[in-house]
């Protein structure tokens, strides 16, 4: 039986939308977009057309390695 991706919890997904990441990480969408525009942080994000998506596990590792945003 295949799982429908819409029923996966954010912690089970490889990629998060901005709105999912806001809830999951507790970081504002404005702050997420600021991080995404930093050329040194491009490995944490990718785009599907104009849609900005976040690589959840990579972003978790990034957050683990910093003390403040």
C-alpha cells in the first residue's frame, strides 16, 4: 500500500514548503527567505519554478551547528 505524501508529517518529508517549515522549525517565513537568499546557504534549498523548497534534514543540520539566526 503506497502512502499519500499529503498525509506525511513534516518530520517524515524530505522537502518542506515555506509554510510547513514555519510550523516545523518555528522560524518566520521572512527569516527562512533571508537565509535562502544567502549564497553560502544554497545547499539547504532549491526551487521548483518560483516555489522555494527546504531540504528538511540539511536545514536541521544547519540549525544544529549555529547558536543564533
